[in-house]
């Protein structure tokens, strides 16, 4: 129970810090916004998913429950046609897959039968 209370306070403090950072420095002044990264683990900070078919193994390690070995296994198992395809990676079961669903995505590869934009 104490750990949950600490986690809740940490999340609250982080949200207040992020909100304060997003506010302009002075009334009427606008702070320039940085563009969201196209690739890499920093996308998670923006609330954007990591593409299972494009990210490097070291970026995939930022995902919950994914260490160096599983990250390498994910890269080795490419291409993925859907997030559900992660279940074929050794060590990724239903629980891990559910934790990852909101944090990963798949840009359909041409090998998956997606129409090409020609």
C-alpha cells in the first residue's frame, strides 16, 4: 500500500513538473515547442508508440518487461504485421503483451500484404 502511495505521489509530482514546464515563462510569451522524435525511446516520453519493425534493440529496452535479450529477440523476429505477433517472441506472454499494447505499434511492412502507396 505504501509503495502505491509513493508511486501516486511521484506521478502527481511529475505531472505538475511537466505542466509547469509547458507554461509560458511570462504572460503573453510563447515557448517554442520541440517536435516529437521520429524514432527512438524518446517517443515514449511524448506518449507515442515505438514501431516494432523500425526501432533498434536498445530503444526497445525502454519498454516495460523488455530487457536486452527480449529486445534482441524482437528485432530478430521481424517483420511484424501486428502487435499481436509479439506473442511468437520467447518470453512474451499475454501479460507482457497487454502492458506493451499502448506503447508499441506496427507500420505494416510490404511483406504483410499492406497495399503500397505507388
